[in-house]
C-alpha cells in the first residue's frame, strides 16, 4: 500500500529524501535501456560495416567512412545524453521558434546550399556538410505536436485538421523542392502520425488517404499524360521502376536488381569478404542508401535479420513510450518519432529488398551521414527524455 | 502539469491508436522478414549464381592465324599486330545529342562519316548484339593516344590489340593466298565453323579458305573479375585458357617462280598462268593478272571497292588461271591428236595434204593466214600448227563422241579437283550438250550438232570454254602417260615450332592408258613446235637451254582480239613440269603467252641450276 501511495501523482515530494546516485546525475537512471541498447547496437554495427565494406572506396584512406561515422556516432550519443536530460516539454513552448527555424533552415539551402547531384540539400561546413532537412524531421515533430496540443480548442475539427496539414506540408513542400522526395515523404508521414496521435478523426484520415491516392494518380499518371510532368524524370523512374525492374535494367531498376542480387547471394550465413556485389561497385550508394544490401551480402540472413530485429526493438520501445508519457505532448512527439523511424526503416529496407521504390531515404543509424546520425540520436534522446520525465513525474519528483 | 484536452486520446482510445500503429509495425516488419527470407534462403542459390556471373567478364583473346609459306619456307603471309577501335554501345551516352556528338567525333578521328559509323554499329549489332563493335581496324598510335587521354569524352570506346594479315610482297600470289574476313552470319551455321563466334575471322578465299582449319588458331578465354563499370579489378584473373596460334601452312608454290610468272604476265596484259608438277600435282606457280594487294581487302576505300569488285573488265579478284573460261586455240590439238590416235582414226606417220583450207558442208575452214603447209604428218602438223590436219580429224570424229570422250578423260569441262575454292564453270561442247542447248532455246540458231562444231572443237575454237588449269591437267596426263594428278597448293602444315604436323597426300584422280608410241610422237611434235626450225614458238624457245615440248594457241573470241595461249612440258623428253599461260587479247600464241611461259621456265631452271651448282638439289 505504501508503495502504491508513493507512486501516485499527487503525493507530496519528500524534500531531501533522495540519495542522488551517479546514474541519476548523468540522467541515465530512467532511460529506456532496450531503446538505448538497440540504438547503440545499430550505430556500432554501422561503424563496423562501414569499416569492413568501404576500405577501398577512398584511395589511400581505407578508414575514411569508418572514422567519420564513428565521430558522428560520438557526437550523436553526446547529443542524445543532453536531450535525455532536458525536459522535452520545453520544446512545446518553443514550437513557433522551432517551426520558424525549421522552415528557414530548409529554405536557406536554396540560397547557400551545396549542390550535390543536382539537388541542394545541405550546407557545406568546415568538417562536414550539414543537411538541415534531416534535423528538420525531429523539429517538425516537436513543433507540430505543440501546435496540435495548442490548437486543440480552436476551430472546428475540420479546420484543425486542415491547419495541421498545412503546417506539416509547408516544410515538406520546401524539402520536396530541394529536391529531396524521400525526406519530404518522411515529413508527410510524421505530420500524419502526430495528427493521428493527436486524435484527428478516423474519417478525416479516410479523406486524406483518398486525397493522397488521387494526388499520386495525378502526379504519376494524369499530369504526365496531359504533358505537365510534375516529377523530374529520374524521380518518376525511381518511383515506378521497382514495379518492373527488368524493364529498367540499365537505369533505376539496375540498382535495385543489383541490390536484390547482393542480398540474395548472402544466403544464410553471408559471404563475408568474398562478397562481390557490394565490394565491386555493383550496388551503388553502398555506404548510404544501400547499406542494408552490404549487410545482407556480407552477413547473410543472420546479420540482416539481426539488424531488422534491432529496428523492431527500437520501434517497439518508441511506441511504448507514447503510452508512458506524462503528458499528451510527449505522446504526440513519441508517436511522431516512432512512426517516422518505422517509415524510414521500412522504405529503406524495402528499397534494398526490391519491394519499395528508390526514394533516397537513409536507414536510420546505419547509413553513413552525419546529419542523419545526429538527428536520429537527438530524436532518440527526446524519446529518452519523455521516458525519464514519465518516471520522474510518476515518482512525483523533478529532475535535480 | 499541462492541461489535458478532452479530445486528446487517452486511456483506451489512445491504446487503440497505439495498438493500430503497433499492428501496422508488426505487419511491415513481417513483410521485411518474409522478403528477406525469400531472397536469401529460398532464392539464395539463384542470386549467388547471378552475383558470381556478375563479377566476371569473359575476355576473348584472339589467336594469331598461322603463317603461309612458300615451298622454300619463304613467308608469303604473316600477321602484324594492329590496334582496333572498339565501341561498347551499351556505354554510349543516353542523351541522343551527346551520343551523336561522340559518334561524330569518333568518325572524324577515324576518317568515317557519321552515317558510316552508325551503319557499322548497326551491322555489328545485327551480328552480335551486345558485343563490342569494331569500328575500325588498324588505327594509328596517335589516335589511340588521343582517345586515351580524353577517355571522358569517349565513353564506351576501347582499343583492342588485334592481328591483321600482313603480306610482305604485296600482291604476290594474291589469288592463291586469298583473304580473311569476319565470319558471316550464314557461315556460322556451317558445321566446320561451329566453334566460332560472331566477330571471329576466317579465311574467305584461296588457301586461307581451303586450309582455314589449320591456319585458324583457337581463341583463348580469360575470365577476369570486374567491377560494375566493367573495369578489371586487381588480381582478378580467374581462369585462363591461352590462345593457341594457328599452324603454318607451307604451299607448293615457289615464290621465285611465282614472281617471275607474275612479272612476265603483267607485261603482256590480262591473263593467267599455271606451272605444275605433272606427277604429284604440286602447283609451283599460279597467277592471274590484273591482280590486287590483299591488304586492300582488309579495309578497302571506296575507290578500291570500285576497282576490286565493280570493274567487270579488269575483275582483279578473278583468278583467270582457274576461273577463266576461254577457247584455247591450237593447244587443244594434242587432245584431238590423242583421241584420233587412240581411236585409230589416224596413225602418227599418216600423211595428210594440207592445202590451207577445207570445205565442209559448203563452209570453208582455213589455216591461220591461209597458209598451205603441204603434206604433213602428226609431228609436222603440230610443229607448224596445221589446222587443216586437225580439221580433218575433227571431221572424221564428228559423228562419234570420241573427241569429247578423250577431252573429258583429260579433264576438259569438268572440275579439276583443285584444293582452292576458286574454280570456274567450263564447257566441253558435245552433241548432247548442243541438243540440250538448242532445246532450252539458248542457241542463236536452231540447228543440229554439225561437223563444223566438231571441227571447231578439234582446233580449240568455237564453243569450248576452258582455262589454263584444265589444259595443264590434259598436258600433264600426256606428259606422264595417262595420269590425272590432283592439282594442289597445300604442301604441309607446320606448328609454331616448325615441326611438320601434317603432310598433304594428294593422290592422282584417275589413270588411263596412253600408248607410249603415241605419246612420244605427240611430244616430238611439240618439241619441234617449241624449239625447232619452223616451230611456231621456235622464235621464243629456240635459244632456251633446256629441251621442252610446247604448243602455241591462238583462240578466236567473239568481239575480242585473239587470245594467246602457250602450254609447255619440260624437260623434254621426260617432262616433269607442265606450264600453261594465256593472255587475253594477246594475239598469236608465240606473241605473248609463250614469253610468259619462258619467264616461268627460266625461273625454274635457273634456280635448279644454281641449286645443283651450289651442291643442293631439291626439286
């Protein structure tokens, strides 16, 4: 009984009754350990795979990707720890500032951005190129969740839904124009997820779903037929080629075929250093978008299934946190992050396995890239913060 | 604490939403796991095979063709390495404008029009889709250097080392050697080429064609590990079958004799010659004029194509010695003589009055120039070439088929069995042929086979169509007493180390009996004709140190100046070599064909004399 009493929210805090341990000082005490372990295991595996598979990529610098990814991982872990210790609820108060920063940063890329392969996505900084749209995923979730909580009492249900949609689709549109189709899709999905956890009616989602289907039909079928191509040729080809890879063997389908061959050839135990598909450049972008193919070929079903299990664990823990949150904001943020992670994982791995189109979405914590690693760790830090706050509030205790 | 909003999902409503998302997550992960299982466990073998296939590329190493040597080991054809410009069409730029620019630039560099470049590519693709197309052989080093320096501008262009036939003596023995070329689509279906692939080279004419299976090497195959760009990766050579060079072919041709014959014929004009061992059928020299340099066939310019293939009058590719079809004039008379003697129509000593002219059925047949030779027997008739003597023999045999039977036996109007593919159509006029000819409505006038036709044939005129090769066989049979050898140019095959791998054995095609007395009588006549007093060719051969038996011929060809012929058996009286030459529009036999034969014989016997005096003694 006593135990139960101390766990109620309204219990009075006992002043100075706490012996603050080292774990609590570091903010580790109430972290979700399975989530932490999954994230650490994934990033460790990423550094390991990059070290094994990219030794010959940069002549004279066999550890180029390994060293950089390790640095990003270190920075990301520090960022995660910091996030863990901040009460995420403050972000709700900063929603307008966060949203403004998000829109400004993804727009500034158009002005100062570094053009890679015809698209401007990142700023060239002294040590790495920073891609604001990656961090933007987290910022969008944080801001939009705030708006959803905030706007809950204003306007009719339809008005609210339209407002959330517009708020979410504006940055998504900017990212789409960079052009970065994959990331803009993540924005759309994150927006829908926040709305979903924010209680938008099922009927609204049905309408949105219908509109999406119509939109896709217009973009891919009607508009080109009418002579107004909305997508760039390579975008359309990437999106549709997975449906008929053999027709596109030379182009977009080539990559997916090679990726499928790579993964399939790994069989159960993997080919290790005898892997040829991913070592001899048959699979493109093997350190970023197609890193799962490297895992599949080198470490076989064992390795790939292990990695997939870690993602499943990650998703489960993230989703679980939505139910633990001390407040609705935390639920919305955790839900947005969880669904965004699930979406990215599924689309990227599905792309590697040849069942999803090529959209250029990195595999969280696995693909090489500072922006993505950092943003994902910060998002996980936010999840940890929600978890920590939930525990602290349940104990009726605030952070030291 | 933040205010809770009523509409916010809480409790069971939130749980439902979380459960739905969780369910979606489970389904999505299940899809990924199932797909992964499907790819790696169920279809893993297939993909592993595909991956292994992916990383290797088979590179064919072309084997050099064997050399062709003359009977003394002198090189007539060998190879030189050359650089060929190859284009991998799959790697051309996708953008049509860029592709056009690249092809146009390539064309300019290799002196081809854009249209020709495109046509070459289209033709190459037709033969072997996907294989690299050879744009141009034999490109210069500066072009190669330029392309390698500007590799970025020429995606898909590669330079390959290939072997190109090399002819040290230009046109010498061109018709015998023949040419090589890429195998045609049709030829790929033939059984002897079943191991070949598009792009392989085979002999297309001459000895290159006839002895292709010895000359052609076996291409080597190297599997190399490549990356996605098709570039070899370090240490990636997997399996390698080295190419086996082709064996060398030694011909029966004697390069010096050949050269002498060609030089002699070139002075006189269009025609052909053959010099052959009458017992073995080994051909010492075989030539035709106008000739060509086989190098021209490798990469002919338009002007060369016009000259080589289009000019029907010159027709340099035609071997007139084996593909020609002409009446022979008086050199045919030995056949008439043999037929008459063997059939008892006449004896060698029987004297015939030659008044310079006979009349058969109201039609006059005259000696050349209307000269009357008076009383002549066989020997004299041959010496002075009395037409009347042979007209009468032709007349005597016109109702029988005796003349045709002997001509046929001696090889006239039938395949000579030459080991080269170039043998032309010939015709031995006979009653049966004439009737068939008339029946088919091909004759100018509808009349039966007449005595006149046979009289014409008896002196090698009229409808007779033969060539130096067939006449050489007939003379060979006379010289050796009734044996038709198989004429051939292939002597033996040697491997790269010079060991003889195969000696060709050409047996005589057929033998029949020729009365030695008749043979001697005819040879006497021929000897007199060639080298004694009033002999028709005495002016040419009178001073020749070796005794020979020879006969001039002057054939009448409709619409042409007379064709000059000469056939010789040497040495007399026990001949070993037959030499026949003909010169189109060369006039009398002694005028142009006999000097050609003289040039050949001088080359043969000067050489023999030199060899004898130097202690050697081949032949």
